[in-house]
């Protein structure tokens, strides 16, 4: 998985970029629905964070 981190001028990570093939696989694996209500954003963020940890690609494992 080729993840690129986006950061602001201070170096704080503000987002991630990953290839669409990886995104499609994660959506299928974790039943991610893109047209979910806005309040589900925190749940999606947690789910993606958990997925990255399982894959060994969290911030500590860059």
C-alpha cells in the first residue's frame, strides 16, 4: 500500500492519500459507505485508523 501523508505548513499530518485500488479494497473489507451521513465521519476515521494499524501502516509504522 503506497500511502502518502499530507501535512500543513507546521508539519502536522492533516490527511492521507492512497491509491484508488487500495481505497476500493478497504471499502469492501470494512463495509465503508461513501454516501453515509456526515455524523458518521468519526466512525469512518476510526475504522480507517484501525485498518491501517492492522496493516501495520499507522503513523508509527510509516
